């Protein structure tokens, strides 16, 4: 009887420890025409920012948008323009959470904004380098980091090296050949692994 109770207790403890962690670190997959990027979101540090981002994801706002700003060794920025480089209307700005302890280090994802510190809406960027100048410091708010790249950093780096040109109304460093964000979806690593295993089995069966 004691053994059964111990097993039940351990199972419950495991659930309450792991469930909040997975909920606090949801993952999304950014599919682009140059490859896929998997991002882990930091709900435990930037809850409002992640909630806002995931709402755009759920609404499929990012489907068929572009990375419209490429700054070599600095950032790649997207989430605001469609395939024709037409600006997409977004929701109101959100509260700045840049004082959450997360830094603008290489491979992190953060919210773009205007000079108004609480103006971030749909646009985001991925850091190509450690960009400490974007962090909150000395009582001044910076740019909110809300996640990090788990896989596909080679794709991010490749995007960061594409040729750019000035496009009126968009920016001075717009890709000559569009870098398309095809979709952004919630990502389940377990399901992805299962699909990979199934594909590998199917390939082996075809070889036979």
C-alpha cells in the first residue's frame, strides 16, 4: 500500500513540476523559403509579450509575410509586411517587458518597436550578434527579449547575409530576393520526432 502511494505521489509531483515548465516554454516553428527555425518562448519572463505573439500566430497573421530588414551582424526583422511589401495593420502596442533579465544576445528573439517604449505589436527580430545596446539598463527600458532559437540558427545566419537594397516606404536594407515567412505555428518536438521516424521508416521500406 505504501509503495502504491509513493508511486502516485511521485507521478503527481512529476506532473506538477513538468507541466508548468512546458507551459512556460512553448515552442513555435518559423517556416521560411530559406529553411525552418524553431523558437522557444519565455512565457515565464515575458508573459504579456509571449501572449501577444502567440495571438498573432493563432490568427495566422504571419503567414506569407517577409523579413523586411536585414542588418548584417546585427538583426533580421520581420512580421510587419506582406509579400508585396505592403504594411499589415496590427493591434495596439503592448507593455514593454524588457526589464525581465533576458538580454539581446545572439540567437534571441525580441520585439521591434518605435521610440515609444510601449509600441511593440507584431514585428519581431532575431539577434545575429550580442546586442547589449538594445537591453534595458540604468532605469531605461530597452527591447523585450521573449525567447531564443533552439534550432535553425544556420538559417538565421544565411538570412542575415542576403543582398539588400533600399525600398521606399519599407527601409534601406530590404532583401533583393524576398525572404518569406511562410508560416509560424506552435511546435511539438515529440510529434516532430515521431513524424521524422515515420518518414525514415517509409524511406527504408522503399529501399527494400
